[in-house]
């Protein structure tokens, strides 16, 4: 089962390099703009691009007013009216959802100064200073609709970056979902997904590996969306992260069928592969066994194929130099074929 294999891939990567792989519910995310604020919530400066391990984006952003946790676009973070291009005194529904999040977090962690600083930022309506004090930055915001977050003066990381408190809050949000048995992990009484995250697959920028459309003849027994095939939030976080990691530009774990001379896609498929887990040859000498590496010899797998740069034709190439290629997982994904 491909979803279980992707889930296991995340677990194995986390075991191999726990410091490099984000915890479930978090991702490596880049933001376009950072609001530098004081401990008292005063807006001091507007900084440029940054990144960190942030709570993963909401999975249903296209429906309703659904905020990310402590970072988002300008209508959520600075109360921007995108149509009128103004920052209003009156708090919009979207901005209020972000304020509700920070208030809820502060209630859970009343002694956390970072979260309290953001709460003060909103209570003082410091976002109203932006069009006045930072006209050039405000013009950029109105034209580019950037992702914005916070940083507290004197702190080294973004306020939305991973912390034990934020992880507890993310789990608290998960627990609000319906609970049941996950078809991927087999775990029972776990929070289930309603909708899944988008996972760009090279062609389809908003593609989803799993999706259920409402009222399209696939709902069963009066169940809607994810409840038709229950998958836990934990499993969805894991296999979505795995898929994104496997197809990132620096990865050696995939081959993408390219375009022809006229720049037309002939074959919209992607071949993804990784190594299976080695079995211990002897329980007595487990400490000298090779360490597990889910990405072992993926470059050798690529050597099996020669990718014609013009015609998107995959041909069998020469055998890899290594004769020790072992069993692994292989998956073909066609992003345009839902």
C-alpha cells in the first residue's frame, strides 16, 4: 500500500536524522516578510524573507476563513482589505481568526512572552502603522500578497517556528476532529482528516494525493470527504511530507517525464523510488549491522534510465556500477489523472 510505504518512509527518515526532519504537523516553510515587534507588541521594523520549521499550512484554505498558525497572508496577519487596498480599524473575519488563535494559545501558555507579545500587537492594532511608516513595504504587500509572520526583538528564530508549546497547540487542534481507526496505520481512536494537503507533483501545482469531492456520487453511507476512507492526521502529515521530500528539486528519488520540442507534455508521469528497510542478519550482532538508509543507492536507480531531453522517452540504460541494488519501493504518479 503506497500510503503506508510513504508513512514508513517518514518514520525511517526521522529515525536516521531526527534533527533534520520536522515533527509531524510542521514543515520547512519560507515566508516573504517578517514583522519585528517588541516585547510590548510595538511594531519596530518590517524585515525581508526568512524561513523556519513552522506549523504546516491549513488543508482547506480555499473554503471559508481558515488561518495558518501565526503566519499567513496580509488579510489574516495585518487586517488588509485586498479589494480596497487599505488596512482598516475594523477587524475583518479573517484577521479575527488569527487573533482568536493567538488568544487561544496565550490562554494555554499564559507565561510565554513570545505569544503575549503578538497578542499585544493585535490589542494595540499596531498593524495600522504599516501604511504610514513603511509606505514602500506597504506597496509591496498590496501588490504581491506575501506570506507574513512575526519575530520578537532579541529572539533568534521566528515566533511561528517550532516549539514544544506550538506542538502541543497543534495536537490540541487535531483533537477537535472526529476520531476513528486510520486505514493507513491501523491505529484506533485517532484524529482523522477531513481534507488533505495539496502536494505539488511537478505539473499540478495544487494536486492532492487523496481527495473526496462533495456530492459527486462517491460519498457512502451519508459520509462526506475524508470520512469515506478514514486517514489519521498523523498519517496524512507523514505521507504528505514524504512525497514532498521525495520530489523536491535536490532529490535523487525521482525521474520526471519531460516535454517535447514544442514544450508540450507528452507523458505527465513521475517515477519515485526509495530503498526498503534492511532486515537484521543477526540479532546477536545488531550493533554492527549497517544503519538504515531509505535513500540508499537512489542515484544507481537513476542510472538505469536515460532520459531524452527532447522527447520524454525513458529508455533502459546501462547497469549501475554497484551490483548490490536491493529491494525498494517504486511508484508512478500521474498528476493530471486524478
